[in-house]
DNA sequence: ATCATTGGCTTACACCGTTAGCCAACCTCA
DNA sequence: TGAGGTTGGCTAACGGTGTAAGCCAATGAT
C-alpha cells in the first residue's frame, strides 16, 4: 500500500531532466553522467539524488518526455494525410535523425514500464495501429521494420553506398495493406 | 605503410576471446569487464593488454567470431530449402534467442569495420541477398524487419500479449517477392 | 653467454554510480 | 517570536570501470 512515484514531477526535477536532455542532445549518450549533469546545473552529483532516486529514474523521465513528443508528432503526421503510413514513416525517421541520441536512449535497452508515464507507450504506438486499420500484427511488423531501418542507419550498419530511401520504399510498399 | 592487425590471432588471444564469450553468454553483456574476464583466465586485468590493445578490440574479435558462426548457420539454412526466406528468418530469430547477449553485442553499437575480419559482414549478409534473388534494396528491408522484430522481442518492447509469431508471419509474407 | 622478447605482475589515475552524514535556509504553526 | 521539521545543498568515501607505466622472471635466439 505504498505510494507510487508522483506523476507530476517537481519543477526542480523538470529542470534536471531538461538539462539532461540538452546534455544528451549536445554531447551524446555517453556524456550523460551524474557528475557531468550536475556541472550543467551548477551543483554536485550527489545532490541530484535529492530529487531522483537513481540514474535509471532520470533516464526514464527523459524517455517519458520523449515519448510524449513523439506521440504528438505521430498524431500530427497522421491527421488528414492521404498516405497515413508514408507520413508516419517519414515522421518516425525524421525524429530519429533529428534526435539520434534521444532515439538511442529510448530504444537501446529494455525499460521499466512502472517508471514511465502510464499509457505513454501505447499513445505513441496508437497512430501506427490506426494507420493500419487496427491490424495489430501488421502494425508490429511495420514498427519492427521502421525501427530496424532507423537504428541500422543510425549505427551505420548499411554499406556506405546503400540506397536507404529505396529500401524504405520497398519495405513500406510491401507492408502497405 | 604500417602493418594492419594480423588476421590470424595468436592462440592466447583465441583463449581470451573464448573466455570472453563464455563470460558474456553466462553472465550477460554488463558482466564483460576486463577485471572479470581476467579472473576467468587466472590473470590480472592489465595483462590482457599484452594481447589486445583495448576492450573494443576484444569485443570486435568476439563479434567477428560470432559473425562467422552466423554466416555458417545462414548458409546452411539457405541450402536446399523450399522456402529460403522463411528458413533464413527462422535461423536469424533462433540464433538471437539462443545467444541473446551475443546478439546484442553484435548489433547494439556501431562498429569499426577495420577491426573486423575482412569481408565477414558481407558473408553474413549474402544469404539474405541470395534468398531475395539479388534484390539488395529488398534484402535491406527484410534485414531491418528481422533485426527490428528480434531486438524488440529481446528487449521486451512488445506488449506481453502480442502474438509475435503472427507478426513475423505477416511481415515475411508481405516482404516475400 | 648474452640479449631481446614475451607475458605476467603491481601501482596508479581518472572516471563512474551511489551512500552517509552534515548543515544552512526556509516554512509552518503554536 | 520561537521551535521544529523539511528541503536541498555540501563533502567524503566506497567499490566499480578502462587503461597507462614500469618492473621482472622465464623463454628463446644469436
């Protein structure tokens, strides 16, 4: 019967998460250390623990915020598009290219759902299901394809001369219902 | 005009890489530290540096060996199958399930191609191209799909009640030429 | 017999996440 | 007004990480 984490973070927590986001976007995931983050805030690393229980909590707060942002983008892409799936795929890829470190943070580990804003994963996934007329199996396949293309591109796993636009197109055309 | 890394590792290096593999398979990626590895070898961590220049080199040696193993499996799956793409997908997924930590090691960062066995990436990718009659764009799309399904499954990103067999099937059927 | 190479070793450095415990400033309430 | 509790800083420290420097015994070649 103990309380859960409060769903509304304090202003200070929001400041800390915002600083963490800047740090990650500017210097990459490896630069996200408690000491480095504390430097940006003008405090010492242990003080962060007055606001967040550990580093994973910080990461999950940042991931939650990024999911919110992604969800809004996806919903906007979907709204009134003649080609919902294509619009969604473009929005997905663009977000990852604009925020490669955040994208990695969101996707490269498994995450504790209890520490995320409740329902946010589902909200971010919903537009894809909708674009595929409620076919969840197909939506999962398309999500896997999009994530695979995205992370392999970010990680430079494709040959240098690969035509990724073409690969995206081939995949989407095949998966389109 | 300096020499490259010798392509044939010394016996001691092969011992070290073999110990690293056991460590990773038994205890997971996070357990792969130079000190932990040294323990298994009955030596001290700095001694490893007499054989390998740094940890990334160790990881790349392990990744190279794993690529070799994967390539052999894929070639075998392809040989004389009535459904080459299906056989390949099954081999791909099975390998990752049997060796989740190795699969993560291979895929979760970008890699220095200079430190890999030359040509091994291409050899591991070749069966997929062949199964798709030389269509490289489509092969890349299928690879992205397979990797996406695999890593999202390993990281528990799908809802607990998701029917992943069905999602695989839907994706493969759509992408089959 | 000498000398170089190999492959161990210890020590040490700078970084990491995190805990313990101290204390000043502030808020609340009698 | 004064007392007491809460908040949010701080320092010091622990055990972990990758890795560099330098010492030395055993081995092998000239």
